[in-house]
C-alpha cells in the first residue's frame, strides 16, 4: 500500500499540497511576522562588515538550514497525508483501494 500512496502523492497530490500550504502560510500571522523579522535580520546581516569567507560560511549555513527545514515540513505533511489515506482505508471508507 505504501507504494500506491507514494505514487498518488508524487503524481497527483504534491502540487495540491503545496498550493494549500501556501494559502495557509499567507494567512498565518505568526508565519508572516517571522517573514518580516527574517527580512529585517537579513538586512542587518548584509550590513555587517564581514570577510568574504565568513559571509560565505554563514550563507551556506542559512541555506542548509532553510533546505533542511523545508524538507522536514514537506515530509511531515506527506506523512500525515499518507497516514490519513491508510486510516480511511482501514475504516472502510476507501473500500476499493487495493494494496
């Protein structure tokens, strides 16, 4: 069943999930405040007089953390979606769903 769910998610549901998540984030006050704060901190960071090597190291760190967090969020959402499909199947709501 995991293979079928993964195929459904990758082929059909991934884009819908992204759209839904983006709409939720745009309406979330905490997320919006974090975005504002992030931009302010990035502006302050860019104004620092740092050596090129130090700036590259910090940039790489920031990018790696953002990529990691984004991937974790995507996988968490997909895991929840997969769990919901399995639960619906176990409850008999998705009766024609073949493993």
